[in-house]
C-alpha cells in the first residue's frame, strides 16, 4: 500500500485548472516519436458540442502535437514524474524532458495530477437508466457518454440473456461500424443463455437454454463482434461450444456455473481461459461424504492459464475476498470490471429493468427486489480505482494495470490500447488525487471533463 507515497511524488500541486501555454524550444534535442504505422491512424472522432477543447485544441490528424507536463504518468511498470508525455497524430509518441520541447508543440500543464491510460471495462451492461440489451441509439449514447465522462475509453457492450439477444448483437455490430462521441465499444461480452439455473443470480431463468439445443449457431453468427462468451462448462454440450468459441477467436469464460474444478480443467483443454466475476454466481468447495470438491472459484484462484474478474464496487465483495483474488492471481491475470447495470448513475431507490427483470439501487448496489441477489453494480469502473487502492491496498501502478492493460490483454486489444507506451492510441485520463476523472482524451482529442 502506498497511499502516502503516491500523494508525495510531486510537490507542485498548485492550480486547479489545466492551462494551455506555449513554450520556447530550449535546446536542439527533438522529440522522436515512433513512426506511425501505415493504416494505423485512429478513426476520426466526431465533434461533440459541449465538450471542452474541441475548438481550442483540435490536434487530430497528422499535425497535432501535444505535451502534457507536470503529471504523474502511470506506465505498466512505473510512475514517471519528471518527463512530459508527448502525443502526436492521435498516438502516444513517448516521453521528453520538458526543457527539450519544440516550439511548435502545444504544452498543457496538468498541475501534478495523475495521467493514466483510458480505462477498459470488459464487463458492463449499462448506466443512467439504460442497458446495452436495448437496441436503441438513445440508450447506447447515454451509456457510452456516461462511461467516457468518468474515464472509461473502451468497453465491451455486455448482454444478459434476453429473448431478443440477436437484435441486440445486430445493433452492436451496426454501432461499431460508425463513429460515436462516447466510449468506444470494442465488441460484445455475452453472459450467454447457457448457464446453470442453480447459479442464475439476477439473470432471467426463463431465458436459460441448453448449449446443445442448436440455439448457439445464431449467436456464433456474431463472431466478428463477440469478444467474450460466458457459459457454465459443466452443462451438456458446453465443451463443444467452448471449442467452437475458441476456434472462432472468442474468449470462452466460465460463469453462472456449478462446475467442479474437474469440469473447469476439462473446459480449459477445449480452450476456456477466463472466469466471470469471482464469487458471484459460481460454485465453491462442497463436501460429498468425506470428500471436498473444489468449485469454479477454487479453480479460478489456482489454475494457471485462467484470467478472472472482480466487481470492485466495495459491495459485491468484502476487502478480504478482493485481496485473496489479488494475492492468488496478481494484477496481470485479475482485472476489475464494473458489471454495472442501468442503476449506475441513478439515485438510491431508483428502479430499472433489463429484459423482463426489474431491479433497484439499494445501498449503493443493484439488487433484485426480493433481496436474494445483487443485480450488477451501480458503480462504473473508474469509481472502482479508489476501492482497489484504498480498500484492497493495491499499489497505484498495479491497480491501474487491472483496469487498463490487463483487460486489454484479456480481449486481445493490448497492441492498440491499455497503456501509455509509444505507438498506442492516445486514450488517457487526467485524474485528480481522489481518482475522479478531470479530463479524458480519446484518440488524441480531449472529449470530456467532469466537475464543471
Ligand atoms: Zn454481468
């Protein structure tokens, strides 16, 4: 735990606003960004009225160059405090000494704040009254804008099993083909209908299907956008489906499952490599006579080759369990996810729906109305950083990795996003000391800031 240290890295904390200024070039050492790869330019982001900087600081395209100075820049393995972060043509170009900046580069002093990669939430259903299960522009715009404002620059639109699942996936495909102002939708995460009813949690039991009933083909037709596909590996037909998912380049995940560790091991042979929200809707050790039978949980905590999620909202899991997962898996195999539903961003007591189910926000978390189960979180991913840091006690570099590079690796997107390493897309967040997002950059353009 390094709460004291991370507050003392930078002495100059003065200033509450980011100021724009130009600097004279102090010597002849140029900033040398990695050459942009052919065809790797980020998609143009549409202008978005109401967001700051769109007119004063439009540095998309090939000529925009920007230096962020006086920040605590969080890399996967360290924090840099004495170098400027250079952004060029929508990409991270690298670090430079502030005295070495060219005269034509725009300089922004971030006044000692944190600079992290944009957060990546691979399991999130919705926010502000809407879910991705609604094939509707208004819903998706509201969800992705709220996420972006908070500091999440990429997400997987996550679907719970509903009767109109393929409509939602078709809408997701269309959405991804166009440019939008909110958080980038990187693909879809399916909490599939192939779950164990005994572990349904908040899912609609009437939508549960058998993996071998032929219904999976209609879902596999969306292999181009599906990134993660969750199922219960102990059910008939599940292993064949895991194999098919693996062959299609989709990450098979275990969840809403009563599997023993032996089922998980067999599924790993077929390609299983991820586990959905630890401790939520999954089996743990049981006794059969004198014999202890480990469940999905123990398999996830001990088997090499699996990655896993925790819902770090400080409601689903007490600190001891989050710490146990972190100690077992480490920050490169364990990621935090919001599993947020429509209640995120709504006040206490708000009712919301997903498919045919109705839930409410109760004590800061989503709940089914009979209080037998949580129903997703009411917390978006950036709001989980203070939990990882202050409740679980994870150092800044590792906590940031658990919401950026690790989820990017899990979904195979780490070559493009997930860290501030040269060549990657310039998706980043300027956070204040309390890790509330102050400014958000997507593809080299400022797109949002909060608190004003
Ligand atoms: Zn979920």
